C-alpha cells in the first residue's frame, strides 16, 4: 500500500469532541490512514458519508440519536461496502452479538492501545473481523449455542420482502417490484412481524442482517 495513495479513509462517529480529537490524533500518526471526517451522531454520519467516502467507520455504541445496532443497520443497508468497527466502553455480551448480527466487522473497547486500534482498522479493511479479547470468549459461546433461526419459517416471497425491508425499501417500492398492491405488501409485512415476533421494520431488518452474518 502506498504511503500517499490508497490511504484507508476512516470516519469517526462519537458525540464527545475530546474522544474524536484523540482518535484523530492517534490515527493520523499512521501514514496508511486518513481521517476523512467526523460526526457527532448517526444522522450526521449518514449525511456526510456520500461526501467523505469512508472505507471504515469507528462508531460509538451510545449516541444521542441511536445506538450501534441501529447505526450498523442504517449504514450497511445504504452503504454495504463500508466496514464498521464499534468502539465503545460497553462490554456486555448481548450488545456485542447484536452489533455483529447487524453488520459490524469489529467490536473494540475504548481502553484499547493505539497500536492495536490501528492494527484492527487495517485488518477490518482487508476483510477480517476483530473482537476485543475481553469479549471474545462470551461471543463464541453465544454463537455456538444459537437456536435455529426463525427466519427459516418464512416463505420465499416473505423472505424477499424482508430483504427489501432491510434495504430500506418502502411499501410502494416493494409493491412495484413484485407487481402487487401496497395493501398486499402490508399484509405480508404484518405476517413477517408475527413470525419473527418483532414490532417494527428496524427489528425485522436486524433479524435479516443477523441471518446473513451468521450463515
């Protein structure tokens, strides 16, 4: 990798300016990385991604307008090629699992050493996944004990509609793609919600992304 060209573009998303400043200082000491932008929340991040074109996003789990799970779903549904690393102070196992299911390529704690953070960004950029050592054992234990996914109970058409929902498609767009009425789409989505035991489109999308991540 050239030291000038093809730098890894990193977007920092954290609501604390002192954290963003510290991360920028650390990352820009490495000539393989370029901090292409900063955001204080999810919406701001979504707004600037088309302009900043990051390869990797460092995403805090707790933000004023959402959490890491919603962030991963939103980002991956619109920008599937972008790699996401959750960088947080929270080490709870269920949070790690949910973000991985939602599309994160890494989950790191904020007490990570600078060198390890840079190495993790490089690994994720190359297609690997990274987990903080303190959460790894619990995550692999959780995956090993996974029950059969309820998504398998969906029909082919329901599965397709769920995929469209996870991509942020509206009922009208889904209806046009399948050449059915919007009312029929609403009925399908209602049945999907019942089968998955979820109450909204975000939760349903999380199920779909989890299925793809673990398959």
